[in-house]
């Protein structure tokens, strides 16, 4: 009789635990909230690191430019290939709502505020939920970690074009953004 009760409990609870286990590489091992329950809410950007490398090969001459950008929750520091740099202030929040809508709010160093609203959805299947889109696939985020209070998004872009003369331009960007739930 005990074996039958255990079997019934396993059948009932396995789907629950399957929906609450980690989906992305750095997710918590187990969460009592679903992915939808964790992603919805107001998220404040607290840091980012971005490295951009542009390579041009024109008539056999290679030119490489790099650009790094870091954010500490208040200031953005940009450093360019020629060692020039600049610093500015910046704030970004995104509210992701249960009804499939979102609101991005950006405040720049002049205290100008830009508000964008639209729709969000999971890009990959409903079971996995590791990639989220805002209005279109162009503004999608790959979720590296989705905890109750922490969201880490990674974005790696690698583009290369060759024109009719054989000149090559490539652009590689690695970006990691960390958000904190408010």
C-alpha cells in the first residue's frame, strides 16, 4: 500500500518540480516560483559589461577597433581603442507585466526620461523559457540567470560582411547585464 501512495505522490509532484527547476545555466537549482512568476515585476539595471570589437580588412590592410563599456548602477564608463574615455550617468528599469506588456524607462545624464511600452513573450518554447523578446526578435535577451531577485542577461553578437571588392567588415559584441528586482 505504501508503494502505491509513493507512486501517486511522485506522479503528482514530478511535473511541479520540473517546472520549478533550473532552465538557464546559472538559475537557482530549485525555485518555488515559475519562470513567469520570476520574470514579471520591475527590474533595475545595476551593472553591465560590454566589449565591442570591429575589424575591417580593406585592400589587404587590417584595422581593429575596440570599445569597452562598464556600468556600476550609476555611471557608464566608455573606453575606446585610442585610450580616450568618457563617463556619463544613466538609469534603466524595465517592468515586465503578467499581461504580456512591458515598460522600459531610461534616464540619461541630462535627466531626460524616455519611456517605451510594448509587448513581451518567450521566444523559445513555453517549457524552456530562456529567451525573451520585446516587440520583435531584434530586442531579445538570452537569460543566463533568473532568480527571484536577480536577472542576468547575456548577448553575444557576431556579424561579418564582405563587399564586392572583397573587403571584410566584422563586428563582435559581448554584453552582460545584471538586473535587480525592485
